[in-house]
C-alpha cells in the first residue's frame, strides 16, 4: 500500500483505494463470509451448489491463492535474511558499506540475483539455488504446516500472535519515526501530496516512469483484494467455521476498517522513515524515496533509514538501531506467515471438501499440500533468477483476480437460484436479462476505451460507454419483462415482474443469509444496497478494470522482462480462465472436487439450520456435516474473526 500510494500521486491514491474498498471490497467480502458461514462450505462447494457449471469459479479462486503463497514465501524468506543481518555489525550494518549500499546488498547478498540475460543477449536459464533463500523458504513452509495441520482452532490461537504483536509494533514504530526531525516531510510526501494527474494517462509517468498512470484504478482494486483476502477462497473457508448466527455484515465492515487502518499506519512508518533518511543525508524526500518502488521501500529505503539514524541530528547508538531493525523485520515476518497460512487454508479446504480426500487425515493432507507448495517455490522461485518470475507472476495474478471477482459477482447476482427464477419468468426472459448484462459489462468498457482510450478524449469515451451500457441493459430489461409478462400473464410494467426479472435471485440469497445471521439473530442485516452493487455495479466496473489491464502498455511487456517470463506469468495466472471454461462446458470433470452427496444451496441451508437448531446456541455452533472439511472443529467467533 505505501508503495502504491507513492507510485500514484501520494494522497491521490486514497481516492481509488477507498472507493474500491467501499463499493467493491466490502460487498465481495460480505458475499464470501455469507457463503462460508451460512452454507458451511468452501468456494468450490458453494459456487457448485449454485450451479454445477460454476465449480470452476471456486477452483479458480483457490488456484490464485495457492499460486500467490508459492511465491509470497520468498518475500518472507528475504525478510528473515534481513532480520538475521540486523543482528550483525558492531559499528554499522552489513549493508552500509557493501557496494553502493543497501540496494547492492539486497540484490546480491539477500536475493542472490543473477542477470536476466547472458552476455550474448540470450535468456539466462540458470537453476542455481540461492542458499539463504532456500533455507528461509524451507522454514516458512514448515511454519505454514505447523500453523494449519491441526485446523482453524489452532490457527485462530496462533493468529493472536501473528496479528496483534505486529500491529502493536507498527503503532510503536509509527510513533517513533513520526516524532523525529524530518518525519513531517516524508509524511507530506505520503498524504500531503495530492497529484491527481497521477491517476490517469496512458504513458509510463508513474512510479518513476515504470507504470502507466491509468493502472492506478485496477491496481487499487487488486490491492483491496489482496489485503482483504478475497477472490482467493480464504474468507469462504475460514467463515465456514464461524458460528452460524454471527453477524456477517458486521464482520465484513470491521475487517475492512481494520485493513484500512493497518495499511494507513504502515504508510506512516515507511514515509516517516524516508523523511528521516532525507534529513540525515541532506537529500530531498523525493530523491530518498526514488528507486524504492515495489520491494525497495522495505528492503532498500528502510535499511538506509536505520543506518541514517546514527548520523546527525539523531546519533542513535548501534544497539538502538539494531533493535528498531529487528522489530521492523520481525513484524514483516509475522504478518507474512499469517497471510501465507491463511492463503494455504483456502486451498486445503477445497481439497478436504472433495470426495477423493474426505477420509484422509488432516495432518497428512496438509503435509502433502505444503510439500507440493514447497516444491513449486523451490523449483520456480528459489534460484538466482526467481525475482524476475516472482515479479511477473504477481503482476498477472493481479489481472486474474479481477476476472475471478467478476465471476463471483455474476454468479451471486445473476446465476444463483436460476432454476427458480426461470420458473417465475420463463427461460427466454432469463436468458435475455443475463445476456444484456454480459453484453453491457463487456461491450460498454470496450467501446468507451476504443473511443477515449488513454488520450485527452478519455472523458468522451467514458460518457459514450456509460450511455451505451445503460441503453443495452435497459433494452434487455424491457424485452425480458415483456417476455416474463407474457409467460406469467401479468402486465410487463408491474413492479412484481420487474422484481422477478432483476432482483429475484440475489434478493432470495440476501434474504436467506439475513434469515440466519441478520436481524433475526440480533445482528445488522445485509442491506438492499449490497444486492444492487453485486448485481449491477461491481461486474461492469471489474470488467472495465480488467480491460484497462489487458489494453495497458505493460500487459505482455511488464517490467521489460524477457518474453519467457511474460509467458510464465500469463500461464500461471491465467490458468483459472481454463478452469472456468472447462467447468462451464463439462462440469463432470470436477466431480472429484465436490462431496459424493453434492447439495444445492437450499439443501446446504437446511442442513445449517438443523445444526443451528440442534445446538441450542446462537454463539457457538458446530459446523454442519457438509463442506469446510473439518466437522470435528468447534471454533469460537473471536478466534475466527482474528484469523480473518
């Protein structure tokens, strides 16, 4: 988040970030909480229960989560290496006098980075394993196994440490750096500068000339998805262990607020330290922050700041600087491990839900999953060219997450309870309404970008795209209402027909969720606004973000990396598209990934209500014997909330 803020105009980035959080992130988080908690299942079972052809939506989400954790462990491993080096040195840190400073130290001694291309211009196909990275990755995967092999009950307890301790350290560091001379200049760079021009434009003017400014919007959505953990299958999996009657809407809002607060404080720590660094070296805050994009803020700027604290006007002792460095990297490691085992949980829940592995002991299953992930990390990323693969896959995974979010909302907004809706309005009306939405969400952004593109005519393109979208959807709704009225013998202008065509399915889903954990259980109910956002607003917006990414100059040439890395990134990140297509065309291919007695949403809800009624308690309800893969678990709401 701090890096994206600096890349896209400082405080200006808060605009797309907060809009994405409120109108996209919280509704999707609410959806995933509801599916997991009320229907007691992971993504594959939940979306498959809506319609067998939607199994690929769930598989695509857990694939993204597992692929992320396979490269994410490397960043944690590098933080471990920096933590170890923070203890060394009696007068200065090891990175102070190494080459040109922390930059050379990080890339050469921590990452062990080799050249992307050989001297003759050909691709460097080195498979040399970097020892310190290998040791760190091995340690992280072992931690993931130990945190998850006993189930969410143990994970919930571990999370008290991996979340609360780092959060407390972040507050301490923010107060410490914020009180030093020069910190104000760095904070001004963070939230005092509002360069709105950095939020638009097709040229690579953002992030020191490395990023297209128009990508601020899809990057803000992707950041929200990453930080909330949605579209990875994680939240659905963890929510399936929640008490049935726990407030879904309240949980989603509290988690989102906590996420925003954590990101905001992290930005204060980083940018206050940059201001301190600038003060100690006599440089400007812009030059102190330059070249610190991506991993640089953590592994280059922060080490420089810790070293600079020994200079005038601060003159901190070496022991004090070591202590600060250790605190900082310990925070990163704890937060990283927490995120890593959470991402792994979504994948393991999918496997445990399947009929193939339902009788396999959890310990053995988690062990195999961690071993497979470890092998992928080892072969794909632990070598001296792993950073190139990591950076490329990360970029393209951001693109795929937008598509997964689109399909989740289309499934919950348009495809859920489709059979019941067809019985009310007729098949022709149902297909007409669905087709008009699909056409609107794809065609309107495409035409708008085609007219306005990334030029000074962007506003004209936006207006045309918006008008076209409203016209297409409106015409489709009118035709669908006429067809529905003809099939049912009602007037096509009646409110009942309009409701059945536009809102019947998503409102039925909302009503069932609220009936279990809404006002009936003494909680906040999910409002009508949620239905409207999930059905009409989020799909076209995510499709617009997806098309912005696909038509960007960076797509296919991200970072200027060799085409082999571009292909690797596309292959890994776009595999969910294949899963979606296969699931839609041949759902029987995924029979092995669902329970033997696959249930519909109505049947899952009935089983949940029976389990809740038999428990006699609204605060501590065991999982129903469907989905979630851990019927023996009984997890308190507090533990799961902290884990989430």
